[in-house]
C-alpha cells in the first residue's frame, strides 16, 4: 500500500554541502549526481513518463548539464529538485536537505478564503487572522508557482495544504528569490479591513506565551487532535463521529483496541449515522482502514449501507484516498467536504535512493494505484462544503451541519410514510 511521502522531508543530520577548493571539482560532483539521477530515477520509478515526455525530460537534463558550471550549490539543488518534480508525481521528490533549515515563528493555515495567520509572537498579536498576500514582495500565487517548480504540488488542493508550511522556511525562500536573506523572511499581510502590514521575521521558536487565534468554541470536525484515531458519540443525535488521522497503528495508538471500542458503542447504543473524518489523514497502510471499516460494517447502520459519511479535504492523501474510495464503494458512504490533495488514481509504494556525492535522497513511486489509464484527479465531494477562517473563529461546523441536513432530509419521507 502507499506510504506517506511528501516532496519535502526534514532530515536530521543531513550534511551540508561544502564548497570544494577547486570549483571544477565541485561542478564535476554535481554533474555526476545529475547523471546518476537522470539514469536511476527513470529506471526505478514505476512509470516515469506518465505525465511528461521522455524527450522533454532528457532535454532538461542536457540543459542542466550545460548550465551547472555557473551555479551555486543552492541553485544546483533546486535544479535537481525541479527535474524530479517534472515527473508530476506527488509521491516522487528530492529532499531539499540543506535548503530547509529552521522556520520562522509563524503559524499559517490555508483556508478556502486564503492563507491566514493563526499563531505568532505576542508582540505581533494585532496581526492574528490576517491574510498572506505576498512573500518577499512577490504575490502569494506567484510564490506558490515558484515552489511548485521544485516541489510536486500537483493540484490546487495539495497546494492549499502544503504551501503554508513551505513559505515559513527562509533558506528555501531565499534560494527561490522570495526572501531578502537566508535568515529572514518578509510577508505582506492584509487584515479584514483591507489594511496592509509588512512583517519580517528571523528563524526561531514560538514560546508558550505566543498569540494565537482562539475560536469561540471547538467544532467537532474543526480541529485535529494529537491522537491518531479518536471518536465522539453525539448521543443526542445518534451520530458516531470517527476521526481517522493516520492509516497506522502502534502500541500507543492501537487501532485494534480502538475498533473494539467502536464496536462496543455500536452494540450498546442506538447509532443512526456514522461519520468517518479523513480530512487530516495523509496516508500509511490502507489495509488497516479497510479492516476497521469491515468490522464496523457488521453493525447498524453500516450493515445496511445507509447514513455513512466520509469527510475529505486538501490534506486527504495517499492511502487515505484509497480508504475514502473503499468507504463509498463497499459501505455506501457519501463524501463531504472539499476536494482532496491526493488523487483517485495515483502512484505510491515509495522507495528511496541517494545521490552519490551530495547524499541528497530521492523518493520515488514503485506502484500505481487505481485504473491503469485513469486520470489523476482529486476526489470531488458529493456534498461540497468549504470551511472558512470565519467558521473556524466562530466555532461553526458547516461540514457536520451539511451532514445533519442530509440526515434530516432523508428522514422526512420515512416520517410521512409512518403517518
């Protein structure tokens, strides 16, 4: 099954690239890494030219080989990352290693109405809730395009999920000419009154006294907890809400024991609807989810393939996509939420190889999931519900409200029949 792999992985202990005393020796090393990458990646990837013509790939390799002598190490890393991203596979990427570094102390999240500030130092508390409109003086949409040139963010939902975590890395931004220095990042923010503010930050950590957006209340589906899996029984409504955040299990997060708790609840209580929330799930082993769903499908209401819902969103990726599809196909689930970052047909089952000189790691897919010739497109919800920043602040839960409305509409004919 696919393993969760994303374009950028923070690798502890990855060595920085030292400048050689002889520039030609340094260039020769990069050329050797480029040649190794150009030969090895097409051989090891399950379908390297599914999205790009091999001739175009080879032409890019030739151009890079020609241009390398004039480049810095940072430029060379970006060039190799761009070559890997050219394959258009969100599971295949080059670890950017030395270009990552520490983040600036700024918490961002991508909502349907833009990237918003939800966490930052208390001295900047007045900027909470502001929308990011530019990075390093470059409009945020254009900054996103530059990032997509080196990171395979293959659809709008995946960009919405990942870009907020990338634009807080000043070393990467500087390499992409989006920051004034490798240890500074500059953001243009706009508040709800349309006023713009400039914020420049150095890498660092937020302390316990950091300013944060505090919702008036926590919506049931609105916040991912630290637990891999958890549930809430909305007894007054007959709804079992299951937040399934990782397709994984461990002694501390025992999925088998979790399944037993859910089965006991379904046996002992009148549950009329089951809601599986996969909107925060980035993957793992889809088999684990399939086994969990099969256990619960022995009990009402799942045994009748009715009143089953699956929440999806931009962070739904890899094996979580397969689980969402299984919930619909096998258990009659209705998809609710917004389009997914992962795609219905996709590559996965990731393996890794290392470039010989820079020691940068390359993640690549070894298996295709879904129809052999199917299009790689996000899952499109049956009930599209976009959650805004204002919903978050108010503690509103439009996703669960849409499910409640669907349940109410379905119950009205039954009530008329009884009368």
